[in-house]
């Protein structure tokens, strides 16, 4: 197996065009969430109020609703049936062969949760993210 490192890795990862074209870290994604999802920088209040309103299918404009989910259920209701449950935040997820990302901003506890995985669909990855969401509501702040 060949290991891709340094600038070559960034070039390889960003060649994917519309499927990504960005290379990021957990810290970068957390800053993005704080500035765009929380502070509404770049998009402004009017668009934010429209984009971050989650509809019955579990989506907003370019974001996924996030809910507190019971064990074995997906925190992103769009990927689960039934789609019930209180929406407690918004974010997104994505994957490419060999990696996956999940991000959520939880306004009620002013918390960003970012999970980067070096597998496309690792066993237990969704459950681990669900646990991080639940833990966010248990932290005394």
C-alpha cells in the first residue's frame, strides 16, 4: 500500500472537483461551523434564517437537520425512517472512498461536533457520532 503525504496528499484529495475540491482539518471545519452556522458570517441573517430552517424531510438549504437519536438511529433524520424527533441543530456529512466527515452545530448548547474518519463507512462510526451529540448535552458549561 502506498502512503500519500504532504503537499502531494492535498493535491490528490482536492482533485475531486465538485465532490470536494477542498482539503480541511477538524479545526478548520469547527471554525467554519462557528462563523457560518452560528455567527451567520458570509451568508447574512436573511439567508441564514431560510437556510437553517429544517423542513419535514430533515433538510434545510444546503444543511441537514440534526436530532438527538436513540441507539441505532441516525442523528441526521434524512437518512432514517421515521424522520421524527426534535431538531436540535444542523450540519452535514459526506464521504469519499476511504474517508468520511460529519459536522453538527448545536445552538442550544453552542457546540460544534466534528468527526473525521479515515474510512468511508466504518462500523460504529454513526453510533460514535450519535454518542458525541448526546455527550454535548451532558457537559456542564
